[in-house]
């Protein structure tokens, strides 16, 4: 889960989290928003969301192997 937060000049972190985390111990990892890895992760996450939204039919391992074998035989 990725949550954005504000940090005051005094160093106080303020973030709104889902209700299920109230009263829980959580770990916070800080990444600077301007870092290249952060923007790369956001781009990758957006692509994965698009793939999930495409609703591509899933195939089993066996179905994939059969398709590969047919492709090899046809070339």
C-alpha cells in the first residue's frame, strides 16, 4: 500500500490511513517523491493497472506450453 503524507517543518508526519490500521503498529518507509525510482514505480504500477483492466483471459501453464509447441511446429 502506498500512502502520501505531509511532513511539517517541525518534522511531524501526518498521514490518513484506512480504518483497519487504527491502533496497529505500522512501518513507514520514506522515499522522496522526486526520486527516479519513485517515478519509475508509479509508471510501472499504472501499466499493471491497465493490464488488469484489460481483463485478458488467463491460461494455465500447460496451455501456454501447448501453444508454444504448436508455434514451433508451424515454423
